[in-house]
C-alpha cells in the first residue's frame, strides 16, 4: 500500500494569461509548486490518480485555481474534484462542492500532499470554495491535506486509515496543522467490486527449459491478460481460457539473465484493469558434446579425434575448442576452422603410455573446462634398421657390414646394437661408439658356408630382437701373392710401363687372365699365357693433368676376381704448342687495304688433341670467335681469312685452348699499305715499289705525312702532334727514301726492307734497320740504334750514344721496340750496353760497311770487312765479334785501350807512348804507338789464321808492318785500315804520295787511280769506282 507522493517542480515565471497544467494518466500523482513572483491571473490544474485501494481503481483530477496580480499576495484558493468513472464502467454524474476558508496563513513549505491511496469512486466529487490567505512572494509547495469521512476516520500525511465501504460523507478537509474545516459532502462509492490479478511461478529456471507461469484473477469474467516475459517476448491469453487451464508456458532462450515477468488485465474495451509482476533468474547451461576416437594408437602415428556435435539448450554459439592431449601438449581450434568432419589429429611422440584427452569449450557466456574426456593407449613401436654388405665374404678377410640409420617413429634413442654374425659370435656396439660411416667388420674363420647376420636394438623402452637380418655366403680365401709397380708420375703422351711381378701363392694356379683398368676409361685384358717375360705392360695417357688409379684384377676361368691390386698415378699435362703462326701480310708492301689476309698455324701437343678451340684477334677490333681447326694426324691445322679495312701495322693474336689444358697464345704481325694512328703511334706502311716517305711538322701543332707510292701517287695525311708518341715506318722492298724531319723529336722506328734505301731518322730516339741492300742510314741527335743488315751500308751516327751494327739482325717488331727502350733507359752506358747485347743475336753478312759513330759514346757491332771510326777519342769498337768471338771494352782512361781475345793475355795500347817495348807495335814507324797502330793490330788479330804470339815478335821491316791482314802481302785492305783512321783523326781529306805515312807510293794501289791515297780509297776498298 504505497501512498501518493508529490514531487517538487519549479513553476515558470513571467506567465501572462491563464495556464492549465494537466498531469498525464499514471500511477503517481504530482503537484506543481507555485511561485507568486510577477504573477498575473493564472489557472493551474493538478491531477491525481489513477490508483487502487483494496483492489479498487479510480481516477481523480483535482484543479487548483488561483489568480493574482503582479506583486500581490495570493488571496484565494479553490479545489475542484472533477467527475470520474471506475474501470469497470460504473459512473455517477452527481458531484458535490464545498468551500473552505483559512484563518491562518498557509505554510511556506507544504512538503507532501496525502490523498486517497488507490481510492475508487463511482461518482465524482467537486470541491469549490475560496481559501483566503496571504502568500508571500516566493516558491511554495502544498503540504499535507487531510480528508475526514463521516465514519470518523480519515487520511493524513498520505496514509490510508480505513477502507471505504458503503456510502460515505466527506465532513472536512484540514491541513497538517489542523486548520481546515468544511461542511459535510456526501458521495456514493461504486457498488461493483474491482477485479484482482495474481501470477506465480518458479524463482529460477535454466535456459532452454520450459517455464510454467500460473495466472489467477478475481471478479473479472472477460478481458485479456498480457504477459511480458522480460526477454522481449509477449504472450496473451483470454480470461475465459483460464477456466480450462490457468497455466501459460515460456522458454527462455539464453542465460544468465534476470527478467521480470509483467502481467496486465485489460477489459474488453482495452481499459487496463490491473497489473502485477514477478522477477525470476534464468541460469546459463554448459554446452555438451562427445569426444570419439580409437582406443589405441602407435607412437609416431597420427591419432584422429572426432569432436561430436555441440548440444546447448541456450541460444549460444561455440567459438573455440581447446584439446588437452594428455601428453603435455594442447591445441586450440577455432570453431570456424573446424573441418566438416569435425576431426583433429595429434601425434604421440612416445609410447607405451596411457593418455587422457579432455576438451574445453568457449562460447559467448564463458569457458567450460572438461566437457568430455577420452582415454587412449599409446603403443610402443620397435625401431627398424637396414643392413647392407656384400653377399659374399672370404675367410680370414674382414667382412664389412653397414648398419643403416635407425628408423623409429617414437621419440626414442638407441642405446646399443647387438650384432649376431651367424657363426656363434656377437658384437655389442654402443650407439656412441658406432663410427660415422656406421660400418663394423668381422672375420669369418670357416668357409664355404651360409651365414645369417641378425641385429638386435636396445633403447630406453627395451630390447628388440632380430629387427633385421642379412644373408651371405662365406667363401674359402684363395691366397695369391703378386707385386704391381710402376712410376708414380708420368707426362701425358709418354709411355707408362706397369710391371706385374710373378704370381705366386696357393691360389695362383687358378689365375687365368689379368685385367688392367688404366683409370682413364681404357681397359686391357691380358691372358696369363701372353704375359711378357719382364711383366711390363705399356699405356699412353692422352690427357693431363689428372690423377688416376690403375686397378689390376687377377681373374679365374669364371671371370671372378681372385685378387685386386691398385696403383695411383699422377699424369702431368703438357700445354699445347702453336707452330709456325704467320700470315700472308707479314712482309711490308705486299698487302693493300681490301686484300684477303690468311693467318695460318699448326697446333700440336705430345698426345692427342682434346677438342681444341681457337680465336684470332686481328688487332683492328675484329675477333674471329669460331676458328676452324682441322685435325690431321694429331695436328690441328688453322687457316683463317680476314680483310683489313685500313692500312697500318696489326698485331694478330691466336689463342688456342682445349680440355685439360691451359690456353696458349701466339702472335704475328700484319702490314697493310697505308697509315694508321694506333695508341699514339703513327704507323706508315709503304708498297713493294720505290717509295718516298717524308714526315715533317706542320703548323698549329700538326704533323704532315706525304707518301709517294708507285702506281698510286701521293697519299697526304695530317695528324695532331700531341696525339703521336712514336713513328713506325715500314717501306718494304724497293729503293725507298724515308726522311723524318730533324725538327721532330718523336721516337722513330724505320725498316727499309730489301733493296737500296736512304733512311733518315728524327731528332728523337731512332731504331733504323736498313734491310738487305746497300743502304745509307743516318741517325739523329739522340741515342740511336742503326743497323745496316745485309749489304754494303753507310751508317752515320751523328750525335748521341749510338749503337751501330754492321751485321744482320733478325728481329720482330717487339724485339726492336724493346731494344730501343733499353738503349734509351736511364742506366749508365755500361749497363745499357750489357742489357742490349744480351738481347742482340746478330750474324755476319761478310760485306763491308762504313760506320761512323759521330760525337758521343758509341758501341760498334761489326762483321767481317767492316770499317768504322769514332770522334774525340771515344771509339768503342767491337770488331769482327761474330767471327773472332772477342770484344773491346770501354776505355778505362783517355788514350788507353784494352783488347781481349778469348783467354789470351790482354794487350794494352797506350796512345803516344815511346816505350821501347811497345814501339814494337809501331806498325807505321812514326815513332809512336797510335790509334792507327791499334787498328792494324786489331785487323791482324781478327784473322783466325793469325798465329798467337807471333803477330808482334816476328814482324820486321817497314813493309811487313803494313801487312795488317797477315796474308804475306800488303793489300788495299791493309791500307784501308790505316788510311781510314788517319783520314778521321788528322784531317778530313788526306792527300800526298804516301810518304807522310811512311809508305812508298808505288807499293800501294790507289783505288782512285791517282798516285795518292784519298778518302775515296778508304770508302771504296774494292776499287769499284763509286761511293755507295
């Protein structure tokens, strides 16, 4: 029985006109508080109801009307109770009105209004009267009203004191201070009793279970009962159906939850007669499913577990399963990832063991451990191993058995192997002692028997007998003794001799053949009857370097090997050899641009060729990658053609390689008529005719080349001087003239070729080769190498330290550039001389050359009949070095010369001496030993027939002293030696009747047909009448 309770609400200010506030229908009354500030005439309405009293329902609407002007106090109050009817349809249009006066001011704070709690009236009652009371400006609330009934009981403070039954009379209303009194007003309560509604059922129900609710009602004979189950579901039953069953059921789909069941009774017209409610608890239920699978599984094998369908009375969804396999491992499986067959796998690593599998389920309501469990027996599996070995064994020889890797599906470790060899013996081998190759050996004593080898394995789970076996036959050994020997190292292509010694021993009579596998894919079979007496067998290894092993088998008549012997051999490789690599343009002047040039060579090696492959770099940027090699009798023949598109000097390189051998290379030089600038060297190649080549400086840092070639005309070309570091001029055969301006200091290499040429170098370092023919060669101001080659040549060194060669020098282009580089190096004269002589291989041409050293230290290399001269006492002659095999070293001091002839005691000439002993060497009887005397003696000693030690002691008389050649007579050659030196040392032209040199004029033959010896005679010793 709850009283009506008013609540406080702030009244709106500044209200103009009349306002009526109406309380919506509801279970609780409310009352607006009033505020008199700045009020005008205002109407306000307060509604009370609906409510119940002793199961009866009624509505009240109480109007509180008042009016006031702004700033005035509230002076009257009236209360109206408007007509109302009950919920069962009873009504009364009569109403009563009463008025009251208030003698004392209203309380400032009326905190609560008490009125009939759940009163029911059939007829309405109206109160209408004025309450005169001053109200100060401010906010007010009504206090407690009291209604006294005629029965003498009333309502005070919102508390219901008595029940209403029968006609009642309102005799008064008073406030909480007892200040109100009214005249009695009578009214008649409804004569009909209101209906009552009651619901009952269990306080707790599990989700998914059927909840049964009992519904009871009183008085009501018609209408609808609506049930709100509190989970969003509503059911309705009619009052008339309760006569059949007063029970209504419902299933709560999900828990945990605490719904409140609410029931209401509505009359046929839709009016709510009464309501009630019942709170309950819906509990959650754990989902259920069943695990299924085999009762046992082998260790190492996959165990298949099936997760049965989930059963859950609630509206829940499983999100994951957690499987505890009972061996310390678990798997979490998302429900979304579970396969359609709902199976999961697990491998138990070791047995024997009993494992209990349990499952935990998770859904949106929580985690449910141990939903189901299953016991599995994990069975141990015996380990396996494979034995390998020969099917035959021999007595007294070790038999090798290989124990393969152990295969065990379980997590087990082998402790030991027990090998039963089948002959009554066993070996126990710890796993840790088994070698890395897993091989064990056994020697059988008895032969010609079958044996079965067994192996037991022991691990931490126990011993497993005879897990594997191997059957073999043991043969009786045949004892054979033989020695196989031969060299440890052999060179490919050489004959290797393998020696097989005498075959002895009890089993030797069974040997019928000897098979030799040479280790290079060749095998020879030798019947024992064909053995040589010395036991030597030859073989040629074709390829090296390689290491081979010779295997010798001694076989019986069934081709069964009774004994195997081996011999390791190292075969050394021999590189390929390129022979006679040359080309058809190797001689200057014979090949023009556009001609076909053929490079040819032979490729050989001591043994057979192994797929030789060759490339040729032509030196002009073109490379022939696939050069054809034709093999004939073990020799590779190469003939490759090429066309040069420009003139010049080209280094052609041949590279050959093959299997089992390093590449080898060879080079040749091709000359093509024309000019080319290559790597800062200007190359000029002439023709086979009489060419004229001049190279001069031009303006603006240019160099100008003019070539006049027979049949072609002039070829003129300019080049930037800064781009040129050297000149290479090859003019080929013909009487050629090459003139390099002495205003150029460029390093120059000139080859005049055959025939009579005039060759003049630059002021830089020159190497000029006259070639066969009578050539005039002139050097320059630097250190030159001037080579006359075959023919009668005039060689002029001019200035600088020159190497002057009267002999023939066969050399390549690289030889010449190397020699010139050495001669112009920074070493001393002696150091340069020593190095250049080591690289010179000259031979005599037996023709007279005239060689003039000029100013500087000059080194002469002369052949037979050559004459030479130096200047300023700087003569460094090497006379007839090829023929006599002796040299003249540098002058140790001015005017002193030391001559060495093989192991003969050196003879020292001191120029200008008057020593009586040395005067014996005064060949011209001028009273002193001079360079002329030295030349005479040198010439004499150059003759191989000259008796040693006699050249000086036996010479006597004026005439005999002039016999410089020791041929028993004074000839023009004798005079040449003397006159040549006198001409250069005393005056440029010597004339007279010969007496000036102590020689009777009629005793000498003048080649110039005059009675005097001149320079012409010296330069034309054979009286040809011409000088060059």
